[in-house]
């Protein structure tokens, strides 16, 4: 795999075979090639990688299913990555600031993904 395009799902097996640094490099390279304007392209790219990693896990967790549903609801795949990343970022903030959240760390994230809709994302202004 030598290029990343968020509009096309990478082959899960090939994606997961890459070193984490290679994945991040591919996503950073995509954003630089497309002249993406973001204050911190590396952090933005890392969030892409985290979501892509979760999608590549298939049915182990609900991220791939959420991505597919959001595409059916009308988002393009790149917007889907951003929508899921926004839920993930919010969840990570809760985990870092609330010790009680560590009791069952994944379920609130999965629940939030189940509730996420394309309309909600489009009107969020994020």
C-alpha cells in the first residue's frame, strides 16, 4: 500500500499489516497532497488512523457498521471518518477526565456511535 484515500476503504488486511507509523505517514501524505488546511495535520491524521484501524477490525466492534450506516445516510467516506473521529475524541476526553468512566470504557463509545446520524454530523458544525 503506497497511498491513502479516505474516500476508498483500504484493504483491512493490508492496512493492519502496516506499521502504525506507516499508516500515519500515508494519511499525512494524503492531507498534504490535497493541501488540507488544518492547524495540526499530524493529530488530524492520527485520528484518521485510529478510525481506519477500528473499521479494519470488522465486526469485532461496531465502528465498521456505523461507517456503513452513515454512508447509506448520505455522508461520503471522508466525512464518515471525521464524524466517527469526533465521537472518539469526545470519548477519549471523558476517559482522561473521569476515573469512573474506566469501569466500562468502551460501551459509552459504542453507544454514542449507534446514536450518531448523518444529519447530526452535518448540522454539528464540526
